[in-house]
């Protein structure tokens, strides 16, 4: 019996990507399969089912912030959804802090359905420099 899909509140990555690029943060990518031009899209090779067997993949995108003498690194954990080949960021504690600190402008969230297991928070810590 297949597992029931779980709803997840997410934000499309493209508006976040546009804000980060407009502000001019220093972006580094945590996976060599993603390029700065395409990190808002699905990274997996769909011709290689051994590489990804789920309906979503998780990758890290880091960006450095230097605002008002604060230097820190923020890490977004992206969900690349196989169904429409788009990326989303889970609406979690880390993303909320970016909105609350007015580093990013709020973006309306959407609900997507994913097959479990789904990690609820990024595995890396956000740290201050």
C-alpha cells in the first residue's frame, strides 16, 4: 500500500532567487549539479532513475549577508519537485527569520503534496560570522 502524500507549506524559489540577486548577496551552491543560473529548477537527471527515486530532492543553497555590520551565512534548503520540475523552499524557522529580519520581503506560500519522508528543517545550522 503506497504511503499517503504529506502537505507541506512552501514558497516558490524564483521570487526568493530574484530578491537575493537584486540585493546582491554572495551566493554559493552546495551541490555541483546546480549552477547559479538554474538553482531555481530541478537538478536531477531525469534520464537516470538511480540518481533520484523520490518525487523531491533536497539541496542546499547558501548566501552571505553583510547588512549593518552584521555578517552571517544563511542556508536555504530547497525542495526540487519532480512533478513540475520547480523548486520550493519549505516555510520553516529559517525562512521565517529571513522575513522577520526584513532580509527578504515576504512571499505568499503554497501547499504542495509530497511523498514522505520529508525533513522538517535544514540539517546545517545558520551561523553568525
